[in-house]
């Protein structure tokens, strides 16, 4: 609901700005053409008629050009959406589980130094699409993630790409245990948009039996379990 309202306001604002700018151009062009014609000796009525016809043509051409540009932009975005495997229209993740307790002892002997931030895929955010991804990785002796692979991602692999980039930038530090190198760990990423999925009757919702969501739930349970 919030995303739809924001888009509507943005679209109406841009349209209003376009027509205000067009009005200013029309007035300026009309006065300029009329003054130029009168300076050449054209009568007042004829000058107004020619100026009005010219301005009307400019308005029609401007509106047609704006509609054509909008159509091209919509086709370009849709082609990007198809190329990235994103669904058509808003798609929300229905997530009922509570957030994991960070004070619990996690099963992995590493902890992340600093916040782990994944960049939300730009096109997915603009389309109001949420997603989940589970990444499997190892931690090297330098505290960096390596051998990052996808376990599952929904509804598109672009969410895994964002999770992979976040893990590649992250740095891990040891806890009070001795790690075993070469062990793989799984980490879930849930991409949410504020206000996108608070209403149960809005958007296209994820199937609660979706494998990606089930895998995220299982991964979170494993992360909260004792070592």
C-alpha cells in the first residue's frame, strides 16, 4: 500500500511539473512568435492566429514525444525485468517468524565484524518485489568469505547476487572456539521493503510452502541452535 501510494504521488508530481513547464514554454513561445510577426508587419489577428497554430503544434509534438519516451522507458524496464527473472508486478514475502535472538550461541564459530548490509536490487525495489536468498560459503583464515554458492533464491537470482556481494565485503572474526577450516555455512537473507507486505490482501504473496522460504526458516533454526 505504501509503495503504491508513493508511486502514485511521484507519477502525479512529475506529470504536474511537466505541464507547468509546458505552460511556461507555451506562454513564452506565444509571446515571442506574436511579437516577431508584428515586428515584420503582420496584422494583429493574423499574428495571433499563426502564433496560436505554431504553439499548438509544439504542444502536440511535445506531448507525443513525452508519451513515446515513456513507452520506450517502460519497454526497457520490462526487458530488464525479464532478463533478471523478476515477476510481473509487486511480489511480497509473507514472513511470520520472529527475528532470531542474536544473544544465542550460534552454530558457526565466526561472527560478523560490523553490520552486514546487502544492497537491494534496484529494479526489484522500484517494482515493489521482495525476495529471499540462502548463500552457502566458507570462511578463510583471513576472516573473509570464500566459495560462495547459492542454495536457493526466490523469486529471482538477483537477490542471491546481492547476498553474495554482501558476503564478499563482510569480515568475520573468531569467537571463543577453535574453528575448522573448510566447513561450509549457510546464511539466509530476507529482502523486505518497508510497508510493502503489511497487509495480507495486498500484492502477490509467496507460497508458504515455497522451498526458498522453508530453507530460510531451517537455516535460521540452525543458526540459533547451540554449537
